[in-house]
C-alpha cells in the first residue's frame, strides 16, 4: 500500500502563511504529476495546484499570486507555500500522485488548514 505523507497544516490568522509538505516513495514521485486538492466542509474536493515531473505548474484562479507549488526531486517531496491566507482557504488539504501509464493514483491522508478571521 503506497502512502503519501502530508504535514504542515494548522491554525493561522488571516493574512498569515503556512507550508504544506507531501512525501512520496521515489519510484512514484519521479514519474507522477503531483497535485494539491482541498475540501471545505459541505463542498466538493477541488484541485488547487499541480506540478508535472517536468516542472509545469498550474493553479486554480482563487490561489494565483498567493500559493506556490514546488517539488524537490532529490527529496521526493512536494510543497505548497500558502501566503496571504484567507478564511475561505480553510479546508482539509490532500496531496495526490497520478500518472497515466503506469497507472498511478495515490492520495495522502489529508491535513487540516484553518484560517481564522
């Protein structure tokens, strides 16, 4: 059973910053698109940001200019630097590793981010 291990969530005031981390086994990490999702209470899970193995990056509009996704291939770890946090960023954040061939689709256990206004 492949596990992605997340860390870095917590409680922060609006305007503050947090950095999330997601570690994966090397054979998975090196070939996968790595993604951050979030799910707020009563809402569907949404894709926040993604980074390919080649370094191409995408963000959902609501976090552009505030969040930065990155990956350290030497450490098999992905990061999400979250700045200027807002109350609407409150959610459980999940990381995901995916690939088409070979098929890869693994999720982390989720980490709670709570932004107080």
